[in-house]
């Protein structure tokens, strides 16, 4: 029993961290226009480094590692606020692989195809109403719910309408899923529970967002001075930072546990995936909000990077079902072991 | 303790309500740019032309010279009529103007007061500096006296709408040798002065609309006669307006937020159906906010009651700290109620925009942490810890 | 418009404050045995000073003052943790007065009769299940709900069973209201809304509890030293105290407003009474909890008075319907003016 | 990262489960008094007699000498079997005993270790003083060397169950002239020593059961050989046990609390009927706690994983701060779910009792405020502010 990365796993973390630090510093989001899907230019390199098929079996063209490694990598994606299109591409490859479409699978694993993400608009728009994330140039769109995961061609959606995204660096559209359209490929929950994996990985991603906000706040508290001292020396600020660290720790531990339970094929897999998403999204939202407060007026501007963490934390929270839905879900599971 | 209004007060309320209902702008206020400036000035002009401008300003300076109770009535009706919040006129009407009224020379009054009231000039504030946020008195922008001019060099930050303003109330250090509260002067600064450079700062709620500017002064020259009060006495001048706005205007915010909670109850019922009840998680939060908004409004009445009796202004920190947090909770709940649609920030709906803006309510005008210090030390008498 | 007490009102506050400070210091609760109903020995004196008929019209044997004065007095009852039997006696006199039973009214106004308080056990026990507070030696028991207020003889209750009270200084019993028993007197809501007054006064009482806890914490923070300084000089403690002050201010303002609105016979009377109870009970519970934390281990003992505030705050919260019920109620009112 | 256990570990788990299921006391643990002492000693003796005592103690001192993973397994099974928490044995097993193991003389080990393990003697702690709570090192209880004895005068407070204890681990100041961390000694103190007087202190959750005592030492004499480690080196002796209990025992609390949340879900459904759903305010809090308790348990596993790799013990503050707060929220929700019945504190039901007790979880073993300081300074590296 060990929740810490092994040295092999740590090496993977170091690799992706170095790569993202160089290729995708959070400052990239400051340049308007160079937004969202621009992260797609990283895809071929990430694919080449093997990150797209990390947890797919080797016979499916993957690297054959486990959910644990994938969790660690998504944590870094969150930390660097990589476009959530990464979920479309990596989970899309998994859908293709388990549906048996090797051709599509390999196209996705190469990082050349783009996959957007569909998210139900829920109470707002009826069962056929969706938001499409980062889908304007995507050939395929991932739609993943409790029953199955599927890739639809963009043409399966109608009434597509571009809207202002709260997280302004992301491309957002409203759309409806056409009547009686069929996905390009689909995988039922019984074959492979891609929905549980999506929730688990979103927990990891949100964990990373919260850690990014925590580190940004701590760094600022160390250098910003008021009344002749670094503001981090005042308990009012220090204790805000401590609370951020506590939340990140809870999210980290649960994300790690959820990944291990998934690898174990435990019946509690979904329970722990949902718990991880709940705890991690809360850590992301609260840490981002606290990070604004620690930065004062600066944190409220579009110049500080803080707002990117805040907005992305809400995207993470609402993708694959918001808190209200996850709470409903977690109460349906039997008592975990 | 008394809730009653006199017959004259009730008559005043009727008149205010009638005028407001007939004249309030129906168009949505733009979120930025020249359109916003024009909107705010036009609305101020409309009020001025009809004799409804400057409710708290003395009559001799063109104001209405209303007592606190009448001001309260005015702002209540203002909010009930859904009158727009003319933010751009705020600094002139509530800080710059009142400071000149309190401490300005006759000449300064003559020149600067009417344009504020009549909706001709927009004022902004130049107090905060990059390294002096909560610790305002440690400001460093220098002003050197050169003949009958001040030569100003330095920088101010967090100047809301500076790029849309005509004038600025500016605090500068005129005696760097004196203790930090002593060597400061309060200056009327024309935003067209050569040597001023502005850097726009966008805010997170509307990343494409400049809200703040940072001001850079490079030997900008201001006539010495633009100093209000004495040179080096600017700290006391700045403090003199702190008490001017005695909380009456806050009532509009409380009433608006109470309306908003009512809207949210409606929206939640539309969205979550007839089965939506008070025991629902959203219902519980809405019920709590209904109670809290009632209290926030009562706190505003209390602030006015205290002001009438000249009770310590530190007590007002209690209201500000509470209201800032409640407003944030209201906006967050609004954002939660719309569920997945919170991922959109449409031009024609303000719920997400104002959710993001609400992060300012625990930062602007003294962070919540500073408010808590004031409450702990000046209201409760706990020892200072620094 | 003025939310502050007039000088006449302040004089009433000073009188009751002096009286309770001398006759009912909170320290009295430390002596086990000398509990609860022992406050009943104060009743004749309070009656003599006129506090029992403060807001009853003179023609009903009262002093003819308003709800505002009554609110100010109940704030002091809360501050000094006076037994909640005070609600039974004062509201009981009101029930007797408005039902036209002058004989009973005068007996109650004299402070010689004892009146307990019945509180529904709600979801726990069905509609006929009650808790009786301070009713063991009471002749009458106040039962007050949305429809009417009534005084029942103790004999109207069956299955009476003494139970351990969470607030151990109070006498608590379980009981059922007998089938088809009639109250001694009753007043319908249309005649006089005693239920709204009970909620308003409970708001005032809870306000007082929260202020008591706040003052106790502030006093301790000024004298208790750690690391060579009074603990109140540390932001961690100072800001807890500030939050207590903010809550008490909110509760004070709403309690004052609710009383004035009631005197005005406004249609919003119930709304503001409920809002006051919600806000004030929250201030009482949270201030008491914070007061424990400020006191550290000492606050957790039965030697400090803190726990009396905590326990009484929960009694205030649950009497006349807990938070869940008040939240339901507040959402039923139309938008207040 | 790995969840797997070896075949031997799984075998150990089976054996532990079997023994616990057969032997766990079924009677409810009394809340105080001699009954509680007897109950705890009897349960400790039961474990000892069967060879299941001292899971973390080295074999040479009669313990089981289990590695961290086995300890974890033991405590998991312990909680699953609803085995009682023998609080009275806690100080001996987890502080006093381990300190003697780490720093005691052979004679001290011989005399004191076995009675702890075998359920003969109860130990208590004498660290805190009336004026040294969070600031432990400023303790003032004096001990003067007189021949081969220490003569102790002063007072200790917050000694849990001191009136039910046989022995005390006691910190005294043996050199008042030295810097505050230097002149302290760690002493084995017999609670039957003349000159010791106890004042019982009841706690709010059970006002009629003494929990703490205050100890008054009036020239109480202790053999010098009862000093563990060197005279004046007591601070380092006290610190040496901080790391001994590496978090494995916490797993029982997490599992117990997770069970409690499950009970609460059931109770809420019974009480509020079939219409009770996750969107209910209580449902939302229950759902959140189900997730948070999962995380709390994972944090405990992480603490053990870190301990295996000797990561800084300051990291454990993260878990302690989180768990203390979550436990408080669990107990508060339990108290809220029972509604009006929370006004009763019955002898045969613990929900209210433990709600009140939960106020200790953010106070005991370092207040939440002190934990946040430690996290801010030692985990995050923020500057000290004092």
C-alpha cells in the first residue's frame, strides 16, 4: 500500500512537467486570440511522447501503464490549464480502441485528429441540449454519460451557435444532438467504464488547478509587502494559504486513491471517482477564489493569471456533470469497502 | 426606535417615485467604453436638469441639501425604480466634490462643483499605488513645488475608469522627510495634463473592457492653486470625506440585491420545477439569503441611525464586511442555480458577469482582512498586533 | 426612521440590565441543582417592575409600550441566559389577555403562576409529540403555532417522561397532547398573531445569547496571553472576534427592524420576525462555537460558561421550529416591501 | 503507487478479523468514572492475553513489532469490527511507553513497559500548564534536585483522565535560567506520590463526568532515576515520540466516521421519508461528507505512505487540520438531522454527546490556528510573523 509515486512514475511526472513548463506556460493564456485550441498544437508532441495512449494496453497501441500514471499526467494538465480538449482526444482514443476501430484509434493516438467535448446543458435545455467545448475545428466530439461513451461527427449536431465562454480562452458553442443520429463509435459501460475514468481524470485535472492556484498565492504572499512585511507573514493571509494547502492535500490523496481503486477493478471505482471529482473541484474553486483574495485588486484584473484558474475551475466542476449531479450520484452507491 | 416618516417625508417619497418612474433609463447600461461614459453622463444630466441631482450636497453648491432620512428615501425609490447605478459619477459626487465642499477654496468650488453635478465631468481617484494598497499612507508619488506649480512624478494604480475621466483626486507626497501621514497633499488633477500616461487594466469579469488604469506621471505640472487644503495636509483632507457619505447610498444596493434574490427564487422555480422546495439545497440557500438580505438592509438603516447621532464611523465596518460577503454569496448562488449555463457569459445577461465582479466586494475599499482588523481593534478594542 | 433606542427606551434597557446583572449573573448556572426553573424566583420581581406586561395595552393590565421595548428586554434575557420559561409566562399573559380571561391574565402578570413551553418534536414523533420545557412545576403550558396560541393545563399532556436535556440546566420532558383536550384559553392568529411575536422575541433572545458569547470571547482574548502577548493581538483570534461582532450587528439590526415592523402592523411582520429568528439563531450558534475555539481547552470544559451559551443557542434555534422549518416558512411569504 | 497487499498481509488481515470479531466487547463503553477505567483495562488485557497488544511496539518489549502496513491493516479491521476506542490506554501506549522505549534506561523499560501493554496501569500526560497552552515550552512547573530526588512544585492542566491514572509523563523545569527549550526534564511520575492534589474538571459534553484534572504539585518528591533521558534534555525527549505514532491509528477514526456517515444517511431516510433526496439540504451535506470522508481516509493512507519514506512530519498537519474539521461537520450534521430531538442528550444514545465532544477536534493536540501556522510556515515556507 503506497499512495506516493514510484520512481518510474515520478520520472513520468518530471517529463510532462518539464514539457508543459516549456511549451505551455500559463502566461500563454494572456495573449488574446492565442486561445484554447492553440493547445492543440501540443497534441502531436504529446502523442509522440506517448501521453495519449499511456493507459491503453499495448495490444491496443498504447503504452500499457495504469490509471495511476494517467492520473498523475492529468494533474499536470490541470496545473498548466491545458485545454479541456485533452479529455476529448485521450478519452476519444480510448473509445475508438475499445470499440475496435483501430484505424480511428491510431489517428487519435497520433494527436492529429481533434476531438471536442460535449457537455449536457441539463435543466436548462432538455436532454438534447449541449455545450460543445473546443469543437469548432474538431472532426469528432466526445459524449460520455453513465451508460456509454461515444464519438460523434460534428455534423451530428444541429443548431450550432457560438457563445461567449465564461472561461474566455475556450471556444464554446451551443448545439443540439440531431434526431436518430448514430455515433461514429461507441463503447458501453459494461465493455469499459469510460465515464468513471472521465470523472476520475477530471478530479486529477481539478486537483492540478487547485495546486496551481495555491502555488501562485503562496508565491505572491512571499514577495508582496504591505506595512513593511511580506503579506504571508500576517496570519490573515498565512491561514488562507494553509487552508488552500489542506484542500489540495485532500484532493491529491483522493485522486491517488481513486486511480488505484480503478486499476484494482474494484466495485468502488465509480464511488471513488465521483468522490475525487467532488473534492478536487471544490479545492480548485475555493483555492482560486482565495488566490484572488490574496492578490487583492491585482487578483481581480485580467492581467494576473488568477482569473484563469478561477474560470477553469468552474469548467472542471461543470464538465461531465456539476456538483449537484455528482452529489446525487454519490448517494446512489452502496457503502464502499 | 421608530420607523415612521413625517407627512412631508411621505410627500417627498411620492414625488421622487413619480419622477423616477417616468424618467429612469430603460436601456441596459453598457459594461465599458465611451458608451458607458455617455450613458452615465446623460443620466446624471437628466437628474440635474430636473432638480434631482446631489441629494447629499448642500443647496448652496447646487445640491438638494437633503437630510439623511430624505436621502434614504431617495435611494430607496431609486432602487425600486431600477434606476441605473452611475458608477462613473461616483467619485465626483461622493469623494471629489464633497472634499472640495469641505476643504476647497471659493475658487475651487466655483470651478469644479457644478460640472460634477450637472453631468459634464467625470472624476476618478488617484490614491492607491503599486506598493501601497492596504497601506495607503505609504504612498510614494512625488510632487515638487516649482514656482506656482507642482511637478508630479510617480504612479497610481487601481484607478477605476481613469481612461474615461476628466479630473482626478490625487494624493501626492510633497514632503518626503516628514512622517508618512504628514507629507501628503490632496490635488485636483486634470487628466489632460501633459506628462500623464495611462496603461489600461482589464478586469476578469469583462476581459475586453478596460476597467482600471494605471497612471504614470512624468513631471506632470499642476498649478499650486489646485491643492485642496494646505500643502502637506492632504491626509486630513482625504480623511474629511470619509464621513461625508454616511451610508445612505448603500440602501440602493441592499434593495437591489433583495430584488435579485427574489428573481433567483423565481428562476430556481422555473428551472427545477414545482418539486423545488425550501429543503432543497438551493432552496435552503435562497431562504437564508432572503433573511440575510433583510438584515443587510436593516444594517443600512442602522448605519444611518448611527450617523444621525454621530456614532463612531468604525461601526460602519460591520455593515461593509457583512454586506460584501452576503453580496458575494448571492452572486455565487445565482451562478450555481443556472448550472451548466454558467459556462456562458452572454452579452445580454449579467448573471455570470456580476458573479465574477462580486470578487471585488471583499477587496474594494479595504479588503475583508483590513475590515476585520478595524473591527477587532477599533470596535472591539483588541490590541494591535503589528 | 431610527433603529437606535430612544432615551426612554435606553432607560428600560439599563433597568433590566442592572437587575439581571445583580440577580441573575451567568455564573449562577455553574451550580448544579440550582438550575432552570430557579429563575422563576425572579418572576415576581420582574412582574413588579412591569416587565411582564410591557407591551400589553393598559386596558389589559399592561404598561402599554410597544414591541420595540419588548424586543430590547428579551435581548437582555438572552444575554443573561434567563430560562426560556420566560416565553411561557410573558406570552402566556398575552394569550390570557387577548382571550379575555382577565383573572388568568392578572395571575400571570403577577409572576406567581408558572408557564412551561411546549415544542413540537416534529419529524421525530408525529403531530402529537412534544418536548415540554421548564414545565415540571408549571400549572400551564404554552403551545404556539402558525394558527393559534393556547395555554393548556399540564394535565392535558400524557406519557410525560423526564429526559436529559442537552442544555442541562433546563428541565426537559417528553409528552403527548391528549386526544380531544381543550386548552384553558386560546387566541387565533387573526385575533392576535402571538406566533409571529414569539419568533420575533426569540430572535431578540438569540441576539442576546450571541452578544454574550461575543463579549465573553473578546474579554478572554484581551487577558489571556500566549507567546508573550494577549491572544487577541493575533489576527487568527482577532478576526474570529470580528466575525462574531459582524454577526451580532446583523442580528441586532434585524431584530430592531422586525420589532418596528410589528409595531407598524405591516403585512411584512411575519417575514421579518422569521428573518430575525434565522439570522439571530445563526449568530448565537456560531458565536458560541467561536467562543469555545477562542477559549481553547478551557472553552471545552464545564467550568467555563461558554458551553451554556452554546447549548442555549441550540435551544433558541429549535424552539418554535428549527432552521429547516423557518427556511420553509420564509420562502412562503410574498416579496416584502 | 500501489494498493496491493502481499499474501502474508492478507493472511494477517484474516487472522486479525477473526480474532476481533470473536472478542470485541459488545457492551457500550461508559462515558466516565471507574467503570470506564475498568472497561478500558479489561479490553487492553483481552488483547494482551491473546497476543494482539502493542501493534507498533517492538517485539523485545512485548509488542507485535508490526510494520506500518500491518499496523494499518490491524486498525482497519479494528474499526470494521467496531472495537472500542480505549482512550485511557492511549497515553501509555502511544506517548509514555514509546518515549521510554526510545530514551529510557534498561531499568525504566523493565519497570514500566509491560504494565502498560498488559492493561495494568493507566498513564496520563502532564504537559500543558494554565499559562502555557499553545506555547508549551514556556512551562513553569519547577523541579529542584535534592539529593537523589526531584522536588516538584507547580501545576499542570488539561490532564485527561488524571484521576483514573496510575502514572504520568511529566514535563518540569529543572533549570529556570536556561533558554525556554533547554531547562526542561521528562519525568515518570507516580500519581500516588504525596504532595499531589487533583482538581477535577468536567467537560461540556458530559457535565457530570470528570474528564480533565488540574494537578497541583506541592513539593512532590520523585526519585531522580525517574528522569528519562538527561536532566534538562526533556524537550528533545518529548519531541522524540512525536514521530512514533506515524498516523496508522488514525485510520480507525476515518473508518468509524465513514460508517457514521452511512448511519446518518439511513437515519435521514427514515426520518424524512422516501422523498428525501440528494438535492435536499441534508442530502447535499451527506453527499459532500461521503466524499470528504473518502478523502480523509485517503489522507491517512498518504500519511502512512509518507511515513514509510520519512517525509517531513509537518505534512501530517494537513491531515490533522482537515480531519478535525470534517469530523466536526459530521457531528454537527448528525445533530441537525435529528432536529428537535437534539435538545435531548440521552444516556443510551451518543449523537448529542459526540456532537458536543467534537468541539475538541479543532482544539486538542494543537488548535486549528496553531496547525495553520505550522502549515503556513513549515509546509509552505511562509515567513514567521511574530
